[in-house]
C-alpha cells in the first residue's frame, strides 16, 4: 500500500501509512521485516530528489548489512538506486563503489577491496541478471569517458569489454524469464549494441 501511494503520488496516504509502519514493535525493524529508510529512499527517488534519496538508501544498506538474511531484492534495489543516482550526479567513484558491491554481494569476494579481476571472475559473472549490474558499470565508464577532455582510451576499453560480457551473458540468463521481463532485458541489449 505504501509503494502504491508513492507511485500514485498520494502523499497523504503515504505519510499516514508510514506513521503506522514506524509504530510497529522494534523487533520487526531489527530482523529486517520492515525498513522505512528504503521506503523513504524510494519516495524521494520518485520525486526527483537524489540527495535525500541517497541518504535514505545508504541508511537502508547499512541496515541490510546488519540483518542475518536480508531480502536480496531490496538490497539490489538499494545498490541500483544509489549507483544510478550517483552516476546522474556525476559522483562516478561513489557510483562505481556501489555497483562493485552489488556485483560481488553474493560471492566470496564480498567485503574484499575493489578489483577488476574479481568482478570478471566466473563466480560473479554467473550470478543471475549480473548483466544488469555490468550495464550500470559500463554506463559509469562511458559517462566518465564523455566527460573527460583527454578521452582516456583505457576507460573506453573497459566499457567495451563490459558490453561484450553483457552480450555473452544476457541471453543465457534471460532464457527462463517471463515475456515482460525479456522485453525489458532486450531494451538493455539494444543500448549495448548501439
């Protein structure tokens, strides 16, 4: 109901429902069943306020890292939103940090220093829908390349390598998905090939 209120821009319902959610016993918040920071992050994301959204999604991620078994979909949503917003705000280093953490989140490389070889390891490339995260990383490299006056070819080559990796992974990973999802993934493919 809260997400519906956000999407329909029904602020009155949103604030009322959030008050009810906040009033739940602390135990629900501690074990990860409820995370109001993630909802506030999405709220501000939908309203085009990236600074506020980023602040709440960062807090949500901190919360997810303390949970025994956080909801993987919500964790990836937070990483995606933070990466996308920091890229839009031209905070490329921060955006790259977030997408690296998303890529290695379900691997043995989680918590290790950022390294190019880690994100190209088969343990990471084999993760479901990892091509979506590679697409975000390639976009960061392209945005950096387009912003730089010197036009660093190393950045362009890394981006091209990622796009080739996406091409090889995409159809393997989407074979079993529903038609609507496939259409969305093919739109990523269209951009990759362009």
